[in-house]
């Protein structure tokens, strides 16, 4: 008879040890890790391939893309078509992409460079911002739910509460401060426009959602996904819905984002210059309850 010993796994201490490095997943990669630590291992069920599409969904490809015409529709018919399209996409997918959205394309690239620049700084610089205090205006850490989730994600994040109470410029990292402030101004304006479109899609006055102060709050999340030595064992982001009213996602050219529809997963292709819009939980609640919503997210 042959017996096997399985190495003990003290998850709590391993989580603490990882968090105390204050350098996140990027720190593991910089250290030359060749195996994914066990705290990042996800169950095989979550990592399994999606089931084949049912016959009635095989005609679907992915979420639709809408041309916002620079947020100025001289042709009322085009505006109505966009409103109707966004209505259907919101109902059926909960996601859609927008192009010609009014946010300068060079600013999108600068914002992505700023996020990468922060996460690829010297570990000693990043450590200064690493904190697990959610009352902070600016916070850098790995996994908000590190100590409560079944498995950690292969991802680092810095976040900032931008509105309605903006941070002081000196509280933001110099490497991405200016582009963050400029980008979020444009996103706030885009958000107001999207709320107009969504109000019309709901059969309401165009100002309805903005007058509920839905465009007054902004939480900015900036994710970074370092190269993974064993991608079959972990995930960058697990399945979730956003608790915000609306999410404006700026993706990079590395694909991987998927959306779920009727139990099936669909890839979201990279569309140059596009922003991905995600209907959050609060919008779905707000359709039925005329409650004040005061936050949306930017990823």
C-alpha cells in the first residue's frame, strides 16, 4: 500500500503574507514566480469551458456597437434608432459598445498608458499607496475581497472616488494624476448623455435620470492583469454584476472580457476606440423604483 501526503495549506497566513508584500500580483511576477500560488486557484467548475449554444441563440455573436455621432444627432431618425438599439441591447444583453462617443481617442490611449505606468512603477513607489482602508479617496491594492472570496483573482487595482467629492490633486499619483482628472471629466459628460438616452429608452423625459442625480457620482477603478504563468488555474476577474448604476469600461487590445446571456458566455471583441457600457444593478432597480441613484463606475 502506498500513501501520499498532501502539503498543508494555511490559507489565512498565505493571504496575509501576500497582502503584506504591498506589491500585489505584479510583485509576484516581478519576483519570477513560475507557479500560481494556491490562494489564486479557482475551482474547475468556474474554469470549465462554456456549454455549446442552444439552437435558438446560435445566430447571436456578441454585444452590439452603436455610433453616438459625437453625441450630436442632427438627424432625429438616427437618434431614435440609437435609442431603440440601446433599449434592446440593455434588455437582452445588459451591455453594449459605443464609438464616436465624444471622448478623444488620444485621451483613451493616454489613460491606458497612465494605468500601466502606475502599476509598472518601482515596487517601493507602489507600496506608498497600498492600503486596505476603503474610506480613502485613493486606494491601491490587490483584490478588494482578498480575505473573503473563495479564490483571489490574478489582478491588481487602484481606485479613486472622483465625484461628487473630488480628491485633492496632491493625493493622486503624479504618474497618472493629470490624465485621470481629464479623462473623468469627459466620462462624466458622456455619462450624462447616456442617461439621457437611457431615459428616452425607458419612455421617460430625457432629463429624468440626470434629475435623479444619477450622474453626480463617479468611482474610478483601474485594473491591471500581469502575465500569468498558469492561466488555466486562475481568473483575472470572476463572474459578477456591477452594483453601480452604470459602468463605462475602457478596454485594451487584450481580449478576455465575456458577458453572460441566458447561461451562455459570449466574447466581447476589441473595437478600436470603443467604450463598453454595462447596465448596473441600480439601473435595473431604478426601472421599477423611482429612487435616487448616486454612483456609477469607470473601469
